[in-house]
């Protein structure tokens, strides 16, 4: 395809993806690879927004189950997403692109505060827009944030970057008989209780008819390939 399949997208990248094989913090080579992929994707002509998780530092729900109140743990997790967004912003700059971080939690000394109008302006100026701080509220995952921002930004799709090449009936790393889906509806994904995204995210996408493209970010150029319509992925749509 000469042109990208989508005009504007949100790419959801987990914090764990940034840590590579280390499992914690940042892996410099992985951070560089993803940044280069995002810059190449923007050069296709697609406006690119990114929602990044914080699981390479802290997962709110898991921490709450062992030590802290959920509200406190989720706030800590949202701060972790800001750290990741700032690292990705710097890596995108090193890769020859331009990015702006907008946080749902106001911290003006660190980055800009989120508003829809500001995000649209940055898209129009050619920046990759990094959405940090989750929704700014506890009990909502960054998957839900990705769909929410996708709807708010009137994106054509949410691209969910994972460590497998689509959605399976079970974890393919644990179950050799797991079946891979090419296409699913939002309702099917909810009914099957597929763990690739939480039910709130799927329900919000269903309500707003937002397609979700699930693919592996493990290979160089994976995001760009999906935008060209050439990547191996599972499409969840109405």
C-alpha cells in the first residue's frame, strides 16, 4: 500500500514492552527500536498518538492487593506512565522525530497538562502525542485510556501492541492448542473474556464503534507494517 490505512491512530504500548527482556525499567535498544518505528509511522502521513503503560515500574492493581489502598497504588502507577512517556519522548527526538507529552495529572514543571484542544493542535503541527497519567482517575487501566483518547481524538483505530501476533483463545505460550483469531467483534471479545484488554476498554470501543488492532511489537517496523495494512494482527471491530 502506498498510503497508510488510517488517518489518525492511538498506539497502546505497555510499560513491559519498554523493558525488553530485563523485565524492569527501560531497555535502551528496545526504547530506540520502538521510537524509530513510531517516527517511521508518522512519516507515512498518519497522525500518531501513544498511550503508554507503567508496568515496567509498578502495576497499580497488583500493588494494591499486597500493600496499599487501590487509590494510592493506581496513583503511583499513573506517575510511572509519565516517566515512560518522558523517556519515549526523548527517544523519539533522538530518532529524528518530534513528540509532546500530555499528562492527565497536572505537573507543569515536567510536561504539559492534557486537554483535547492541545492534543489536536500538536497533531496538526506534526508531533507524535504521548498521553500519560492514564485517565487521571483510579480504577481505570491504560487500555481503557487508549480507547478513551482514541474516541476523544476521533481516531480511526486503536493499535494495541503486545508480545504476541494477535488474539488467541488462550495464552499461546502456555497452551499449544490455542487458536488465533483473525477477526472478532467487541461483543465476542467480552463474552470470551479475552485478557488482551479489559472489558471496560472493549465495551467503550463497542459503544463508539472503535476498531482495535492487536499485534506484536516485538519486531522492528511492526507499527508501520500495521499502518500499511501488511502486519499480522487481529482486528476487533463492530
